[in-house]
C-alpha cells in the first residue's frame, strides 16, 4: 500500500489556496505490511497506536488500527471495478482478551462511520476538551471492551477513513460538498469552513459520484465478508475459531467448529446486521458443501446479532411514525391529530407508501434477487417508493423536532462532534495510520444507496428469522425517545420475526396447551414470543433501565429515557444488555439460563410512561454545521461575525468557555496514568455500582422506587459530558426528509 503525500502536480495549485485550511494527513507508516494469509492479492497494513491515542481502562489493552486492501474484481460476480481499502480499529477486552468473545460494531447511515460508535457510544475511550481548548481521550466507564474484544469497521468503501484511491480535494462544510482536485473558495465562507485535505475519489462533478462504493446492502455484505476473511486470518489470536480455550455454546458447535463472533449494528445497521449475518451463514454453508474452497476461506460463525434502534423493514416500521408522533409514551404531541390521520393515509392509502413498497419488492424478487442493484427499472421503482414514503414523516419534521430524540427541538444537542476535531488532528491521523482525512458521513455512499432504493427492498425480517433457526441469538434494542427508528416500530418488527416461525422450534406434544407459557417450551416462536411478558431490565441495585420481552434466542428491549444512540444516552443500561445478550443470559436479571426453556414473565405491553424534561444547550460544531448550528449561527457566519475556536462556532466571542485546568486526558505519545488489567484495585463492586472498570451486574432482586434516588425508571444514571449537537448526516429523503440514520 502506498504512503500518501500531496502529489507534486498539485503543490502549486494548493499553494494558491492559502486562504483555505489545509489538513492533509501526514505520510502514513505501519509496523506491519503484509499479504493476506488466505489471498496474496489482499494486503494488510496496521499498527499499534501510541499510548494516549485512545485511553483504555487498562494500560495492557492492545489496540490495532489500519487497512485491509482488496483489489478490483475481488467481489465477482459483483461489478467491483475499484479497489477497497477498509479501515478498522480494534481494541482488546479489559480482561483475558485471549479468551474473550469478539464483537463487530457497525454504524449505519448508509454512509456513516463506525468511529461514531467508537468515540460517542461503545468504544473504550471518549474525547474530552482540555483547559487549553485542545482535545484528548479518557477511558469510558461502560465501554463494551469491559466484556469483549471489539472490532470497529468503516464500511462500505468511502465511509470514514475507508477509501478507494486517496485523492486531494476541498470540503465545503456548509454545503456538504467535496470538490476534487482542490478548488478555490468563492462563496465568501471563512477559511475554517472550507478545508483542503485527502479523501476517497468520489467526486460531485462526476455523473455517478458513488461509482466506487457499494450501493446496496448485499454488496456491502460481500465486501465485509472478504474483509473479515483477511482480518481473522491476520489476527488469529482474536478469532474464537482458532482458540482451544473457547467456552461458548457447546450445544450449537462441536469442539472443533468456529464459534464466538457477535455482530452489533445501529440504525441503518438494521439493514446491515441481518443481511451481513445471513451472508456469513450462507458462505459457511458453501464452505461446508465444497462450493467454495475451505482451505482458503474461514467460517464466520455468529453467536448473536444485535440491532440498536435499527431501521429493519419499512413495510412494518413506517406505519409506526404517525402513532409515535402523536401518541407516544412521552406525552409529546409533535403533530396534530389531523396530521396523524394524514400520515396514516400517506402510508396505507391506495397507491401510496404501502403499495409502492410491495411493487418494489415484487420487481426485485423477479429481476434482482441477488440485490446487486444492476436492474435500472427495479431501481427506479424502489427509488420512487422511497420518495413516496418520505411524505409520512413530513409533518413531524415541519414541527421542528429532532428525528433522533422527540424530547428535543432542532438543532439537536446530542451526541458531540468533538471527536471529529480530534481525529483530524495531524498527530492523531499519524498515530492511527490514516490515509485520508476523517469525515463522519459520506454523501456519495448515501446517494448510491438511494439510487437503488436499498432501504425499501426488504427481506431483513426473513433473514432474522432464518438466523434464529440456525441457533443465533437475535436482540433488538430500542431507545424509547427516538422517532426515526422508534420503539413502536421495533416492537412490531419483533412480532413480525416471530410470526415467520410457525413451526420452529417444534412444539412438544407431551405438555398440555393449557399449561403456563413457561412450561410450554420448546414452542414455536410465532406462539411463544408474543405470549412472553415484559420483564424489568435490572441494571444495578437501584435502577431499572427498561423492559424486555425474551423468548428463546429472540429478545426485544425497550430502553428508557434514550434517544436514537442508546449507548450514548444510557451507557450502563446499554452495556448491561449487550453483555447479557452475548453471554446468552436472562436480559432482565443477568442470570444464567437455558435459552431452550426460557421466556420472560410480565405484562403483555411495555406501558411505562415518562415526562422527564431534557433540554441541554446545543453546541455549534463547524464539522457538523447543518445538524448542530441554528439559522442564527448561519446568518452570523455568512455576515462575517462570530468566532470559531477549537472547532466550535460562537456567535459572540465572549460566550466561549473552557474546562477547568483539572481535566486530564491522553494524546498520542502522552498517555494518562491507567491501571494494569492484572491489578485488583478496580474490580466492579458487588452491587453493580460504577466504581469499577470490569464486570456486569447480576440482579438479586428488582429495585422499587423506595430503594434509592435512582430507582425511578428512565432516570439518567450519569450526566452527559457534552450538551451538544447530533451527528452530521447528509439528507436521506426517502427516510424522513432530512438527516440520515447513523
């Protein structure tokens, strides 16, 4: 892999643009550059970032960052005439990484970087601002590395740090446009809003600017499988298939079988997770029957698939928009009753969203069953369905509410964009071996997926049902304040998955049908999952974090007081649910159970309501301008007023504030003091409190409101460090009209 520098032919041109900020990545270097053990045409380039780059709980935790380079035509028969350089960031578990499970994390979009999840949700560290205004990292208390090795992947091509061919260009932060080669600034913007840097080769001036990336979920699945083939081979010490001390589901896998991988995805990951997991399973079967060689491929055997606020099936979830907008568990009527009725009609009226989706899927099944987006007439039908279905959410958007959190008006304050400033610092780019500048979301990837109507195409409910028949745990996890992927729709998806399985598992005839549900197991999901009740999710000795319906390997969790990004809003609850899922435990209590004979007991509906006020003050981040900044901010910017400092825009210069001098954080080469994982000074406390850096809570009883101040369901357990704006995303008109799904 070549180390990127500014091409000499551009040196003079770039010099002419001195008024634009230049943030080209330093020349990349790696500690290891090698060919894939499975395919010599595939390259692996990686390094261990210097201590302090991402501060972990324990100094002994290893991290690896880098790229896997896949040459053109590797994905045949997919028409991939471009190279794929996929960025990854891996972190070891805090304890016994050589025996820990492996979790893959994917953000959605389509086109959103998994660095969102790494720095703002589930990764080992978070970005904080220091007293001098610069940024560094601190360890995250409830990072998912508490209980798993975690691999974060920027996919598909062009997303985050991933790219096809590194190309110099100019990024207009206000317009969200990328121009290649670097182009003079003519719009009157201040120089900090127009950045010269290095990106993938997608170009807004091309007729098809998304030609060098996936434009359907199915293509992305194939690319990710090829990525994992090389990653698992290059890092066999973290591949459960190669470890003799693995202690996973012996009932599912014989002792010599590959085991132990968990796939968790968020938002548009509701498409990615099911599709990728099914593709992995199908590839396993092709290896088993000799259709593809087993000596040059690896099985990717999944233990669990988790979907966080996932957009899984439009036919099921779009119908929930009007009901959630008008009659939700927060008591917020974001739209009028007339609007609600019109939204219902926009979904189910003759020739509208419902019918359009069915037409798209019928055409796809007949002409493009592989889902590669090669049939233009089918793409047109599905793309048209997207546009029609976007009308459903228009009244909500017009009312000015945040699509990710109904408790908030726009511009929205959460989560922060501080990490984007951090990742574009030259020392950080060098520390992780980045070949391109960091951008959170790719407009061109989103355009590519829109062009094929990918979101409308469906089949994901069927994929999740299939995974259950393969013994894979399926966990749906939804924050109850999110609109764009709201929990009403998520719950409906859980029922739809169960309804696919009328005969799995086969019901025993030896038990009376009049017996309680807990004694009817095994029983088909179609009957037993709806019959299971909602149980409290006991997070610690004084807090109930949500409600879960769980039968066998299928679960649906409603997380209280959480917007779209559940691990950001409710970190301890999200971590607790995640760990119980990957361990195969009772999600309510953390007890070890036999999933073949388990169902939760409780109310048939999750009826908890909340009116907790939540109104943090937005921060205007220049790298997330259109998501975090107000109309007044834009007016001041274009008038030449205000001040930008450390990536934040202030309308009034005297409004800026800095943290106290006591804030400490690591930066590349300058770590803060952390413990050794072999030390015993910071174990998790027996009551599950947040004083320790390891362990997951197992409940001994259910808290009541008299137990303590944190007992009321839905209460935020820990204050958010930032009160700032949401993640920047280019418009996905087919979903909600503005803002993509991350």
